[in-house]
C-alpha cells in the first residue's frame, strides 16, 4: 500500500531580534519512507536553537541542536571511511557550538568549536574547532583563510567540509575570495 506521507518534509523557524541580541529556533521533520519499495522508517527530526550577541568589539555565537531518527544527522561523506571503519550516521545526537568573531586589523578573526554527543550504542562522539580570518578588500569583498580539525571517537566519520565539497578527512584548510551582493 502506498503511503501518502512517504517523502514528506516540513519545517519552520522563529526569529527574535532585539538590539544586539538575535535568537532563532528552527524545526525540521522528514519522512524517509520509500513508497515505491514499501520501506518504512521512523521520522527524522531536527531542532536547533541558535543565538548571537554583538558587543561591537566582539560577536558571540552559540547553538544547541537535537537530531533524532533515521537520516536526521547524515554524514557529509559517508563513502569515505578515512579512519578505516565505515562510519554510521547517528540517529540520536546532541550538538553544541560556541564561537566568536572580532575585528582584528583590516579584517575579522573568527573561531568556533563544537561537540557532537552521539547517544546511540555506537557512542561516536566528535569534537571540532576551526579558526579563520577574513581580510577586507572593500566593503563587499575580501579574501579569507580558514583551518579546522575534527577529533572523532569510536569510528565516527565526521569530516571537515566547506560549502562546495563534503570533506575527505579530519583536517581542512581553505583559501578563498568572498563577494557579497
């Protein structure tokens, strides 16, 4: 029997901004059942609470996320078991992120750290940190350099990635040009 909810996804977000404070709460739910094959799975759900506060001389960031269910926390590159063991995506996890950005010289220094608490029996936790610098060439363009490193535990397969590729290992270095419109 074909399920009308197979493949259905919905989500939404609430945003609050007052002065230097901004807070956002987001929710997403996806049904990854496959109607054509009759494969039934549980719902994948994500909840994310993020906030930032701008002190003018430094901007602080924080986020807390909960991932629950099949396909709720996919791996960026699950086919690249660089640690020798094929990684397993978490179906029950919590994440916390802390970071800052601050003007330094003609640019902006950025730093963040995050921790993944995998609550499945695999206990595949991970801890990542990254640092970067954006050098302003003009009001809308700049060049940047960034470095990040992930420490995976118990065969976790999280990789350092960027917006154009899923990552292939636990360390990454990026150089680039940024243009905003």
